C-alpha cells in the first residue's frame, strides 16, 4: 500500500490559523478519499508559517468496483419524475429495468462504478479541497481566481511505494503539482526534491525548517529557560504565547534581551502585557524580587553576529513602547493623588453602559447599593463593600486601561493602593470581575466577594429588565458567564444567600431606571414627531409619511399609557419585577444543572431538589442534590425509588378513581399483616429522624433514614394486597401509602427522578 505526501507551500500563514488549517486539510482530504472508496492506516497533519503538510500511511492503491441498485418511480409515472430519477442515478431511460413490486411495476436502475486508481482520486479530492478550503479570511492575487490565505506558490503531491515516488498530476489555477519544496526563505531558499515523508522532514530540517509545531515550541521553551537560568532568572510561563510564537518561526533562535532600568519600576503586569501584546516577547523575572527585568524574543534565523543586531532593534522598539506605558502610568498616578480614585472615575458619568440602562456611573451607584446589602451575608463590612464598589470601575477612565483593556481591575488595585485605600478594597477592585470562566480562581476575601456578586447580579437583572436575555447560542452580553460566576462565588465560598430577595432588590432599582430612560426617550421622540408634523407641507406626496408618523405616535402613546398604568408606583414595579425574577431564577437553575453535570450529578436529581422550597439558596440546593445523588448511588436508594414510584402510582390512580385524597388517617390498629405493621413502625422511625434532620438541613441523615425504608416497603408490597375487599382496610392501606409519599417528598421531589 502506498503512502501519500501533500504539501501546500505559500506565503506566511497567520499563526492563529495554522492549527485549524492543518486539521481542516486532514479532514477534507481523508474524508474525500474514504468517500471515493479508498482506505488508509493513519494520517498526520503539520503546519509551519509557510506550509501545510499532510502525510497519509497505508493508502489503498485503487478503489473497488461498486454495483448499486436504485428503486425508481412506478411505470407510468409522470415524465418529470422519471427524468429526475434518471439525472440523480446518472443513467438513461434505456438503462432502466422494469420489475414487479407489491404495488405494481416499478423502474430500477443498476449503477455500476468501476474501480479507480488512487492517483486519479487524490488529484480530484485535493483540487476540490484547495478550491473550497475554509479559511477564515482569504485573498486572490494576480489574474487568477483561486482564493488562499496568502499567495499559494507550489503543490507537492507524491505517492510512495516500493517502486519509488510518483508525482500525482494535478493543476490548480496554473500551479502544477510536483515533488519539490523549499526550505527557509533566507537560509536555504533553493528548491529540492523529496522521495518520502521521512526524506521530506529530514531535508526540511537541513534546510532550516522544523516541521512539527510542538518540536518548535519545545525548543523555544527549553532554550529560553536555559538562558534565563544561567542569569539566575526564570521565564514567566505563557502557553498561549508559546504556541503563537512557534507559529511565527520556522527555525527558532532564542535571544535574551535587557529592559532599560528606567522601566523596571513599572508594575510587572504592565511590562508583561506590553511585551506580549505588541512584540510577542516572553517576560523574564527575578524570582527574588518578582520584578520583570529581561525579555526573550525568538528570531526566525541565525545571523553572523549571533542575533546582536536583531536584539538591538527589538530593544529599541521595546523602549519606545515602554516609554508610552511609563507615561500612562505616571499620568494616572498624578491624577489619583490629585483627585482620588473617585475623581478619576468621574468621567464615567459620560460613558454609556447601555442606552436602556444608563451610564457607567449609574451602574456604579447600583452596584454600591447592592454591595452594601449583600455585605453582611458574606462577612464583609457594609461601608468597606460600598467603598470598593464606588471605585471598582474607576480604572476604566485611566490612560493605562484605555491602552491595555486587559489590565482593567488589576490597574484598579494599583491605583487604589496609591490612593491610600486598604482593608481589602484594592483587592476587591482587581477581583470583582472574577471568576471570568470555569477555570478562573474565585475570590474569597469578603469585600471582593460582595462587590463581585453585586457586579454580576446587576448585569443579569439589568439585561433581564430590558428583555435582552440569551437566545439559543447567542449571548452578546455574556450573561451565562455572569450567572456561572454568581454560582461559583456562592458555592465555593459556601454562602447562604436568599438569592430571590437579592434579585428583587436589584431588579426593582434597575427596572425603575430603565423605565425612566424609556419614558424619557419615548417622550422626546413624540415631541420631535409632533414638531415634524406641524412643519411638514400638506400634500399628497407626503401623506404616506404622515400616516407612518401618526401610527408611530399612536404606538408611543399606547406604550406610555401602559407604563403609567402598570409601573406608576413602586409596588407595581416590584410586582412586575417579581415575575422577571422568577424567570431569572430559572435561568440560574439551568446554569446550575450544567455546572453540576460536570461534577457528575444528573439533571433529574437537580430537578428533584429544585422542586423543593428554598431553591434560591444555591448552597442548600447543592447540598441536597449531593446527598440525594449519594443515596441513589446505593442499592437501597435505587430500590427505594422503585417502591416510592409504585406507592405513588397506586395512590394516584385510587385518588382519581375515588375522587378523594388519601392524605391522612392511617392507623396501626387496622393493620393485619406483619409486613403492614412493620411498615408502620419503619415510617414512625424514619419520620422521627427525617423531620429534625430537615429542620437542621442535615440532608445526609435525612436521605439515609429515607433509604432505610427500602426493605419494609418492598416487604409490604410483597405480602400485602393494597386494594383489599374490605373498604376499611383498603382506605387504611392507601393512607399508609400516602405516608410513604409524604415522607419521601419531604426530602426531595422523587417524582422528578427518571428511570
């Protein structure tokens, strides 16, 4: 079986596109080959800045012949139906066979496809792949029609077997396939031929091209850490930057540079961000002081002066960049020391957060009020939480964050420290955005937790108030992330919050603001339209426009009337807010299901706990779900569900048939069977344990007591006939089943459990 080697050689491919492009090349080609009838043993794709490469091992030499029968329309069917079938099958009417069927005679087409040589199939598949390659962005060049991410120079495509290497002939937009490629643009620019993948990879390395991205990354990291270690320093790890730099160079040459002393006083994060974002440098720090003192840059070639000229040029550009950062830093510090951090953030009153939710300053006031309310529940002092909330967004008005938005929050901490804030306030400025994702650390300091919760809850209630909820896969305001952030803050800090009350408080405030803004906007639009109508000429040409304006004025009037009727008082606003809060609580529950599913808790178990009172206390809800999951993982727990379901079904059917509710009155004096008496005793014992355990929220004890009912319930259904001939016995036993149902439902809504 031959091996296949493909290389698409072009100008530089952006580093961010290389991995995906190599995967797409492998998928498109291998899927095309398999669909055409070829099989293979293995495939691997590679990418360098100037090439995409695919190596396929153990490819079959030709496809097998295929014979296919297709059933067509009935004999006598309309001509259009028959012609459509002929086109789809690729046959003529003379090729059709008439066969008897249950419903009469029908046409059959017998399609025979002869086997094809691998080279023919490869040429066809590769041309289709190149012409339809899914680049995020592509370009045309010259007079050709081909689109590629950058101008495509050559196509290497060879089949290799025992007899040697054979070029697979194909031509795409004037580019003919061959068996040659090129190495490094400057260090080995001459073309060379290859005879196999191993020969290809070895010759590329001799031509100063490392084919494998992971090998380039490992070489960069090893050399960078070795050079830093020799100076008593260490490289700041950044796997994302390492992968990007490995996609920028074909022949990595690591150079260790120095940062001018003038810039060593900048916060290390500023140095690191500036070097990473603008020049793709790795930061090198002094482990004793934590300061960033050096940098690592990766060149793409070896030079006669061992990179001295490259390093000097990079250091010159870096100094200019860091001079800007130093200027921003010093300007911001002067502002903070002159007017304070609140003074720096005063301009946020002119920054719109959302046109229906007011400015950033409006939002800060809401966060401050909410943080003050939440603070006692998380162990924070209300005044400190309010202080942190007032200044937590001020760094958005700083020059440094304007230049480097990714430093928001972090710079807030530095500026808060410079302004003299303490007692956890600076840390809250940095941490209130967290957690930003499922792997991000969760704040634990009380002031940080209070402000972080307030920030996320205000975001959620705000967009719920204006009906901008996530739909499908669309979530432009990252509300799912905000909800998950609240969930993680609550659970990982073991907070006991009545979330519904907090959401109502936040919702009523934000709803009032949103209504005020909407009312003002509608009134202004109405006044503008009225002025327009009075000035507009009275003619037939503008009558249609006047009708449209009249219709809009009527809509505005109806909306303002509705708002006046339904939102005129604070009580009405709170009542309408409660409806929205209920929907938002459901959204939290949906996100909680996703969060707990990753921790191995089934969604039906969570549903069984959500159906219980107090489901807005997320910590309590999760404790209940964990205890129920642990109980159902045992044999007793799983079998108890079956007993409960049987009891509930019998009871429900009896209540529907009799038109009464069997919810009380079971008396042991009417028990005849030993299993019946044993169940009475077991229910009394379980009730004595479950009731106090539920009062203290000791769910494990309650679930264990409930699971202990499994044996007596099983024995009862084995030995006792519920629907006895005696009406008294039947009623007593149905009331006994009601006790089973009530005791089990006091722990969790087991009707939600599936299976």
